[in-house]
C-alpha cells in the first residue's frame, strides 16, 4: 500500500510543474492571439450610414445584389443591415474555411425573427444551436428516419402520389395548367404521407391539406423577409412588424392539427395492439422513440411536433420550387425535352410505367437535376450561419454575433469556375471534370444542399422526389407553352427563391395506352 502513496507524491510534483508550464504557455499564446486578433481587420465592404447601415442601398434580390458587390469587394465582404453585421462569402476557398476547416465553430444557424415561436420554443432541428439537442434530433432525422431502408420503403408513397397526379393531368390534358400547383400538390402529399401517413385523407383532409400548404408557404415567406426585429435586435421585444404575432397564429393552427394527428395515431396503435407495422412513417418512428425505453433519446412531445413541422416546411417549398424551375428551363429549350424523352423511351419505353428502379439508368434526367440545382439552388444563401466564438476567415476577423451568408448561388454561376454559367446545359454534367462533383458538398464549387455538419438532412429524399417527378412528367406527357405566350424566368427573392410568375404549360399524353395513366 506504500507504493501508491509514494508515487502519488512524486506525481503531485510533476503535475504541479506541468500545470505551471501549461498556464505559462496558454498565457503567452493568449497574448499573441489577442494582439493578433486586435490587428486583424473586418472584411472590406460598402460604407454604410449610422444606424441604418447599408439598408437603404439594398436591392430586393439579395443573392444578386451580393454577387454584384462581390465584384468590387472580393471573396469575403461585410455589410451592415441595420445594426447587424453580416458577412457574405463568395468563393470556394473562404466557404471551405467556414463549412469544412472550421465547421464546428460555424455549425450554428443564426436564428431569424419569430423562429423561437415556430420551433415550439427551440425544440426543432433547423434552428437548434450546435450541441447535444441538435445531435440527438439530427440522429433521429438522418439515422432513424431518412436512412436507406426507410427511403426505399417510401417508394410506395411517392409512387402513389405521382400516379395520382399523372392521372389527374391526363384528365385535363390539352388545356393550359399552372404546373407549379400540381408539382406542389404531389410533393406536399408525398411529404405528408412519408411524415404522418394517410391521416389527413377524405373531404376534411383535402380542406386541411389546402390550408396546410398555404400556411407552410406563409412561414417560408415570413422567415425570408428582412425584418426590423432581426436588423435591430434592440427593438425586437416590441415586435413592430408583428412577425411573432403572425408566427403565433400559424403555430396555434398547426398545433391543433398535430394534436389531432398524434392522438388519432396513438389510438390506432393501441387498437392494433402495438404490433409492428410494415411501412412505418416518421410519426410512428417518433412516437416509438418518445415512448421508448432509450433514455438517451429524450424525445419530448414538443420535439416530435417541432420535427414534423420542420420537415414539412423544409421539404415542401424547396423541392417543389426546384422542380418548377427545372420544367421551366426545359420548356425554354424544347430540344432538352426531346433528349430526355428519347432516353425515357429507350430505358422505360412508351408502353410501360416508369418506376423508381429506372432512375439510375436515366442519366440525362440526372444531368437536368444537377443543372437545376446549380442554377437555381433552393436556398441561394443557404440558411445563415453564425460563429460560436470569434474566428478568422480569409485573413479577416469575424466577431461573435455576425451573420454569415454563403452565396452558393453566386459561386455556382461564377464565370471563373463554370463555362457559360448562365446557360442551362445538362450536358456539362457528362464531362470528366464536372462528372466528379456530387451533391454531398465535397467540392465547394457545387454544394446546393450546403456542406459539413449542417448539410441538408433531406438531401436523398429531395433528389428522389425531384427526379421521379421530372422523369414521370416528361415520360407521360409532352409539354408545350400556350399559343402566343412567352416564358420568362424572373425570380422572386426569399429564403427560397421562387419563380416570379408561375409556369403555365399544356400537357399532351404521349404513351401508347390510356391504361398507363391509371392512378
Ligand atoms: C431541392 C430541395 C432542397 C434543397 C435545395 C435543400 C437545401 C438545404 C440547405 C441549403 C440547407 C442548409 C444548409 C446549411 O445551413 O448550411 C438545408 C437544411 C435542411 N434541410 Fe434541406 N433542402 C431541400 C430539401 C429538403 C427536404 C426534402 C427535407 C426533409 C425531408 C429537408 C430538410 C432539411 C433540414 C431538416 C435541414 C436542417 C439541417 C440541420 O440544421 O442540421 N430539406 N437544406
Ligand atoms: C432505419 O430506420 C428504421 C426505423 O427507425 C430501422 O428499423 C432500421 O433498422 C434502420 N436501418 C438502417 C440501415 O439503419
Ligand atoms: C407507450 O407504450 C405502452 C406500451 O409499451 C402503451 O401502452 C402506450 O399506449 C404507449 N403510449 C403512447 C403515447 O404511444
Ligand atoms: C456522395 O454522393 C454520391 C452521389 O451523389 C454518392 O455516391 C457518394 O457515396 C457520396 N459520398 C459520401 C461520402 O457520402
Ligand atoms: C413537344 O412539345 C414541343 C414544344 O414544347 C414541340 O416542339 C414538339 O414538337 C412536341 N413533340 C411532339 C412529338 O409533339
Ligand atoms: C424590412 C421589412 O420591412 N421587412 C419585412 C419584415 O416582415 C414583415 C412581415 O412580418 C414584412 O411585411 C416586411 O416587409
């Protein structure tokens, strides 16, 4: 027993000496760092006025305006929106510093006005700061829900909804339609059946679904608008624009619907005796975790509802807007439609129904999907990030509280990185150079879903929905513009950049047999 005491004593001396050493080294390096930090300037940027900053000079299409400023100020610049310091990143190398080299430091999303309400008091994934709760929710979304097994099982949901839409379009073939409405309907129904199954069916379900879509759109719009409360945090408590009041109204509407859905499901599960179902939707998985024995997964009912809302908001508008852009770009160049259809006819055939299993062979459709995500990335500035400690990027100082905009839109149209960047060319994806780029953000010339820890949680589902709808729409129908109309590709800026004017086009059936249009 003596030995341990002895060694403890000599240990103590060593520990003391070592601690002293550490303290000195830390102090010196802190001094160096501090003086270094003090010397580092903020990034360059346009001069602003006191209090309003650069607000008066803002143009409505932020992503385009930022890209224009970047021509003067370079790959990293600062801008003051009100009293809020914003940093805009415009080149692959500075984006790599933020989303890869210093991923942990920048893994927070900067909360926008009204967010604390719409997230059930900070219980969702999108707006959770980087930390234990976010990791838990991310695991539930990516590992337990959007894993490969469930994604494959979800084919049935997507097939049902796509077939239903094809059938509807067949019924009104030859007349001009608002294409976006049908796309949104399909994606919304796919998302909701993937999330909480068919609970909202029937007449009442249809009414609720329509209202639901409207409310989701309102949330995205509210989040996307520059807000006084955001820009002047000092006056935020007064909620001058009523953003929070509106969010509260929207949330209470959701909450009623969610409560119905959840309690119906609990009843159904009880009646079924808790037996294992074949296809589990997200709600089943969540309720199991909520009710489960795993104490690590502390999933409260607020988490459950906040996640459902997040995925419904995050998955619907982004994906349907992207799909509408793809159709619009193709109608601009009918030769692209022709090429896509030639491929569809050789892989699927005109007397056959398209299946998801055909997708890996549809290279041209894949090229179209890659290209639309390049020219029209759903979130052109990603979701704003913010650093958890003061940081250095591109040799400049980034203070706490700065909002980081990553202009993925500008990078993906940068003429020094892309040939004919403003030209929609699916072919560019078949070259050796671009063919290597993938969607998981491993190359900072192309990252429509972001990159690193906060990369889009629904990437795989989004890609499937986008490609299956495009492929089915062009396989089943030829599309043309109404006589005498001209297509334009104007944008309407927001968190999600939509088409300013909806795409109106005429579907014409092209398959060999009317039975191929059955729902
Ligand atoms: C074409 C469609 C889509 C695009 C372009 C897109 C893009 C993005 C982007 C750029 C981000 C933020 C990355 C960052 O902050 O750096 C994001 C986050 C997210 N997306 Fe998507 N997304 C799409 C579809 C979906 C779908 C279908 C879902 C759900 C099933 C989804 C769920 C999410 C979630 C939960 C986050 C937050 C992840 C986190 O904070 O950890 N997205 N998405
Ligand atoms: C995917 O998630 C489901 C349900 O949470 C689970 O049963 C299954 O084992 C998971 N699959 C994989 C490959 O992780
Ligand atoms: C939780 O599980 C138990 C049995 O394991 C079941 O009796 C109960 O109804 C479940 N509660 C919910 C909310 O699903
Ligand atoms: C990245 O995405 C591609 C497909 O786009 C996939 O085949 C590959 O496995 C992904 N890589 C990683 C590291 O996830
Ligand atoms: C399909 O529509 C395009 C216009 O978008 C038209 O140019 C083409 O001739 C049509 N093809 C057939 C086979 O009708
Ligand atoms: C700058 C500005 O006024 N932005 C918007 C903030 O949000 C409201 C809606 O809540 C919009 O109406 C404003 O235009």
